[in-house]
C-alpha cells in the first residue's frame, strides 16, 4: 500500500544528496516534496502540513554531524515524525472482566467479521479461551461466515439465527461464556453501507448494555479519507478504544493509516493484511514508519519466524545438518513453515533495502507449488537419498508432478548447492554459529 509513498519520499530525500550542510533553502525544497508526497498518498491536508512544518522546524534547529549527511538527518527526523503521527507507542487491547468483552464495530464491507475470526485466533494462540458471538442480525451470510471462521481457528461461535435482538443475543453469549469458562467474548456486530442513526443506535445500545473492556473500530484502509471521516463519526458517538486497519495489503494510497490517529486521537491497535487467519499484526508505529521509509522491519520478520518455527523441530534439523543428513523431507518441512509466515513479497519487504528492489517484481506465492509437487512425487527413499535419482526416476517424478525433467534437474541442482553450502558452514567453528543463521532457534 505504501510503495508509491515510499518512492516519492525517497525522491524527496535525493534532493539533499551531495549537500554538505542543511540550509533554509534545501530544507524548504525537501519539505515541500515530502508534503506533496503525503497529500498524494491521501493524507489529510491539515495533518500533512502540521507534520511537514514540524519536520522543517526540527531540521533547521539541528547541526549536521561529520558522520551524518543532511539527507540522513532528514530521514531520521521524518521517521520520528511519522512514528509520532501514527501514535508513537504500540498499545495492546485491554482484557478486563469475567469474561472480558470485545465489541467490534464498523461499516459493512470493512472486514469486521474476518477480523473477529483473526482476533479470536490471535488470542487463542496466547492460551486464552475465546467465544465468538454473531450479532449481525441483518446480513444473511454473516452468521454462516463467522461459523466457518470459528471452525477454521477452532473457536466456538455463539449464534441465535431466529433472534433479531442484538443486545439479547450478546447478553446470552456472555452467560454462555461464564458457564463454559470462556475468558473472552468477541462480539461481531452489524455494518451498514453508510453511517446512519439505526446503526449508531444499535451499536450504542450494545456498548451500554455490555460495558465492553475494549471497543474496536474496524476501518477499510482502501476507502482513504472517507475512512477517517467515518472513524470520527463513530468515535463521536461511541468513544471507541482503538482502531483496526484492514486490507493494508491493497494497492491504494494508504493515507487513512497515516491520518486516522491524529484526527480521532485513538490508537491504531491492529492491522490486517489478507484473508488468512494468521494475517493479523499488532500495530507498531515505529515499525510502520521504518517500512514506509524503506528501512525495513526486521523485528516483525523475526517475530513472524518465531511464531511458526518449532524449537524442537529446529534443534532436530540442526542436528541433521551437522551430520550432513539434510534431505528433501526436511526441505519440505521448512518450506511449509515459511509459507505460514505470510505473503512472500511482504516478508521480503521487511528486510532493510529490499522494499525498493522488489517493488516491480511479481512474487507469486504459488511459485512454491511446483517444488512441492516434485518433492511429493518422490518416494520416501528418493527424498532421503536424492543422489539415487537417475533418468528414469526423474521422468517418473516429472510426469507425476506435472512438471518437466528440466524443472526436476533445476531443483536437484539448487538442493545440491544448498547442501554443499551447509556442509561448508558446518566446518566453521564447529558449525554452531553458522548453523544458527539458518533458522531463528539455531543453537
């Protein structure tokens, strides 16, 4: 979503390249380009002006150290201001009460129901017992959708399809949660195509009746400034606790994400990228600012890896690598874990400097499928002993996987090169330091 903004900000900083010192003239030129980039990204004009005025004032008040160029200093100042604009510090949701109630609000199509499922999965992974509650009594498929999501993540869904009173349904769900020892109740509410009194009355009655520990407003990032205006209207009526940004993997300009915190004065608590139930992240303003400025987000990348990589499996794998026994079964296992981390292009974008490099590169997550098909077409013996693959076996594998012999040979060559690299690394200092680089739990 922020690719175009990142590109334009980078272009703005280029105007300071080669400059030996900060002057009123070169800062004014750069700040003007930064403001234009923010407005082009659909950031509220007033917000963009405030931010760039702060950048200019701070830049003019600083001396440039010998080891730091004016461009580097302005990137640092801009990073700080973007972080401040989006809230400064990350804020977690409040889990209070027995059970704790989390009320989900937003317009129709903003992704409330999907987010409810993702949040349930997120909290379940923390060891909490969660109950999803279907209080969208207007959209026919809403209850069924929530039940499907609940089944996917292994969380119970409370619903009363015949009941048309959202408050009564929610209260009954809370009683059900108490009887069944559910620690948290997530209430998915109805949305509308636009803000209207009927919707506002219902959500206000729900909040008053349930006294939730947390009320989250879900906003579709792709709706731009309309999202900011809608958030303000909801906040004026509901006084919600935090914002959830959905569809951040879209290709719109992303101004809502940058403006909404300043306009409604409420923290962004979560962001959602994609349809997978794992595609939810706590919102960290400083990390988002770094990604926008092309500085990567290594911390989030490591956290994602730690979520999916099993420590015992990693220890077993390291032992096999040290004995030069890494085979296609291990490779397939690692591939499955990498896929669980999310969209490959998003992951690569978290590596410093990679954002610009892959901007125009089409990275298809389905590119793993031919590799998986080839490996799964091998016998267990062939996976354990790739060297035994002769021409007839390769022909059989190619036919069974729907690929060509050339693709099979290419995979075998790449796998062979990887094993040679592992063998070389294994000889370095007993192998431990080198092998620890291969996965986040290396010992």
